[in-house]
C-alpha cells in the first residue's frame, strides 16, 4: 500500500527544472490552485482573469 503525499516546495522546484514551458505552467497551476488535472487541462482563455488574478474554470458536463 502506498500513501499519497504533497510534494515539498523544494521537490516541486526540482521537478519544474526538467519540464518544458507548458509542463511548468501546468504544474504551477495544479500546485497553486488545487484544481484537478482535468479541470486544468480544460481551461480556456475566457476562464483567466488577469485583472483579479483568478482562474474560474467553466463547469464541465458530468459523464
């Protein structure tokens, strides 16, 4: 059995060093927002509010 844990800030910094730019952006969104990977990968430009520094993912249909 394995136990999931949150990576430390230092671990995230080391991981980010090895990612391409789009991977760095995705990891930063996931680490700082608490979004699920599916929510983050479905973000649209209209979901980003740079004035208020907010991400507001559009609701996704339930499958």
